C-alpha cells in the first residue's frame, strides 16, 4: 500500500475527534505506554528500565499518526522508515515493534470511539474510523519491515548482531563468546566496561557517533551498536576507568558506565548497570556516571516507579505548589543537602541570607509533615528529592 491509501479526506467530524485526542496527547501517550507494558514482554522491560523513554516514543508516534489524520495529509512514511532503521540497529525485535503498532492501532480506535460517545456513532462511522486507523497501521508496518530488511542487508549488520548477542547473553559458551570478541576486535580475556550513551544536543552533532569515533581515535579497543548507543570498552587496568570518564566527559552526551568486570558471561548484567548509571543523570544533562557513584541515586535510578511512589508520599505537599514556588523550595532543599545540612552553606550556594533558607526549610517541613532533625524523615526526603531531580515531572 502507498500513501494514496489514505488520500481520501477524513470526514470533518472524524477530524474533530482526532484533534480532541491530540489535545490530550500526554494523557493518551501515558495510557498507551502502560498498555504496551501490560501486553508485551519486551515493552514491559522497557517500561521498567526507561519509562520516560517509552512515553516519549508513544507520544511521538501518536502525534505523527493523529496529525496526519487530522490534517488530511498522507502519512509520514519516511519518518516511520527512519524510526525503523534506528530500532533495527538498536537490536529491537521486529515482531515486538509490529505487535506494538497493532496494539497502538486498537488503542487509537477504541480511544476515538470513547471520545465520540454513543450519540455520535453508527455502524457506518464505526467502520470508517476502523478503516482509517488500520490502513495507517498497515502503512507504518510496511515501512518498518522495509527498514528492517535494509538494515539486515548492511555489511556491518553481521557484526552488530554478534555484539547484540554478546550484550544480551545469547551466546552459549565461552568458546562462542571468545569467537564473537575476536570478530568484534575485542580481546578474548581481560577487563571490560559496559557503556551506555545518550545524545543531549538533539539539534547539534550526533554525540553518539562521536563516541565511537573518539574511541577509535584514542585507540581504545571497543565495539558499539550502530549509532554508539551501547558498547563494550576493553581496559588494561582499573586506572583506565578514570581516563575513560575524562574522554566521555568531553563530549555532549550523557554516559553511564558499569564498574570494570572480567568475563563475558557478566556482560548483560554490566550493561544493565550501565543503563542504571545513565539514568542517574537528569534528563538532557551531559555528564558521566559510573554505577554506584552515589548509592542512593543509583537505587532511585534502578527503581524509578517505586521512587515516584516515594515522591508522591514524601513531597506531595510541595509538588502541588505553583511551578515557581515549587522550584524555590526544591532548590533550597537540594542546596541544604549539598551543604551537609548547613543553612549557611545552602545560603552561600543560593546567594540568599541564611534566615531565608531557614524560612523555606520550615515551609518544606509544614508541607511535607517531615522533620528535618529526624534521620528517617531526612532520608525519605533525600530519596524523594533525588527522584524529582532525575525526573522533574513524575507521573
């Protein structure tokens, strides 16, 4: 099927429903993300380790498809193809992606019926809505499958699959792992660090491609997924970890590193820890974190859903304030923790009088019902504050 499959204009009353759905896009994106994590094991794992990313992807795909329907334009299949290329090179299974689009199609169809209400619907309109939605899903599915076929035909894809097998623990024995390492240009023994990166300058140079190029230029032995999103770096001694941090810290990326490890069977766990380390940085913030740098932050990043529950409990009174007032109190609490509980040090960091800090802290205590002289209450507030720092808009 081609774009002409949706060339016939969508009826005006249908476009109004689609625009209403677009107006509530964050809500529907969140609902779709929760549905995917319930219905599909792959996306359940994604929601566990990167819930914000899953919602971002749902938001982007819903916006693209609904905008095409609302405007009466052809679907942006080139964008779907590019998305498919990225997902294929990241090793995301095509069946999971296609299943996600089918789940998404059913979700959009049911959401439009929900918005329409019984007084609007009749059998003709229901069939029309169903037809538009499923034609869109078919078009996107064709574009995605084509993209996956293109990646499979790339000369470098065999190495990418070998690396993906190593990162995911799919290789059966030591001999297979060592063979894969040789194919990837890695040593067959020694110490390694798993690295996960994310570009933080979306309009600038591709920082992830720069990671791989810089590793080659500095003669680090490493292997990367296409695009540099995840990789393995060989190190000769523990001290090399500091040098690796410095190299990555010079780039516009957020990078998470595992601790050094020896033995290919440990690669999947090391990659998981590198992802947690990456999530220990706030969104869109460049920097480098090694797993365990800050134990509390590591725990928050490892269990974002539980951390959000703590936020709702411990900081609920503060989070209901207006944006400006909430920011002032949270920044003050953050400065107080950074100043080791000293109002004077917090005041110096914030360029205000210590009495101003004390007043704001009393306000925090009133709103949270927590006592800043009680170690248990202080611990709860610190965990909650770290969760807000990493995810400023908890659901």
